[in-house]
C-alpha cells in the first residue's frame, strides 16, 4: 500500500469505522484515539454553531446526525471555521434525513450569525451624515438580507411552527462589532437588494422600486423610502452616503 492509499484508507475508517476496514498495521487502540479526537473536534465545531438546532433535535438524534455528516458529506475544506457552513449545506442538500421541515433554514439562520461575527469586510469610505436622497447610499458591508419560508427567528424550545410563514430578516454587524437581527418586509428587503446590486442614490433606488411595484404615486414612495433609509442608518444597516 502506498502512503497516499494508506492515508485514504485511514480517513475512510475514521469517517465510517463500521463499513471501512481499519488499515493493516494500525493498532485498534491507537485508531480509537484518533476516532475520538477527530469526532469530538468536528462535533464541537458543529455543536457551538447550532445550539438551537441541537436543543430542538435532542442530544441522541443530534449526535447521530453529526456522525452521518462526518461519514457521508465530502468535507474538503482545510479551514475549521468552514465546518459549520458545510454542515448547514449537508442539512439542506442531503435527502432522507427526516428532519423537521424548518430545520435546514433554522441552521442557515444560526450559521449567518457566525458568518457575520467573523466576516472580514473593510468599511468603505462614507459620510455618516451624508445626503441619502441624492448621494450614493453606502450599506454596511456585513449585511445579510435574508428571506425564509419559515419564521426561523422565533423558533425555540417553547415554540415550533406548524405552517410555513414567509419571513424577511436582516442580520448585520454594527460599529461595536455586535451582531444584530431585525425583522423586515419584502419592500424594504427589495430596496436594500437594489442598493446592494448597483451603487446609486436613495432616490434612484426608490424610483426603480416604484416602477417595479407600479406605484401610483412614485414621489410619495421616494419620500417614504428616504425616511426609511434614515432609520436604517440609525440602526447601522446603512452607513451613510458617498
């Protein structure tokens, strides 16, 4: 067996000790140590990133899910901080897991909090008190404009949804490096999406939105939109203008 083949066999046994044989020459006791170290290490990253999912599924079911993730998911990233994102993808893309229908979206919502916390995004040049109507609106670079089929921000040990409910949420990191959450609505979400797609003034984005909505009074919507941007600026979603 070449060294590379040995590594592959070793890894296969770590992932699935019941179906992949232990490589010849490796003591069972030593292999058990590796299995415990690798399993606990990977499980620890998953546990810390998804505390609500873990609580709702229960410990036994959660650990079984973790073992299946290590066994079946092609985890190729060399970065420990990417493990939660891979687990979130595993939940969303693996058929036959028999999970609550809302759990993949809840896992994504929990992962977004981690992603916002560790995001390395430089603050763009802006004027915090700038003209949001005529100036180019500058958004917070750590901003997630999210749409879910389930009200994931309300799910917890005391409440689980029975029916889907379309939900728009903003997750962002403020000037104090604190991750914030805010429920929004489809119109606000679309306005922020337009501003994220193309640098433009608040008025230009609002007029594009008015055209999409076929609004009867575009000027009134522009006035409302500029007031909304001012409120989002106070929250830290909008940084100012350029």
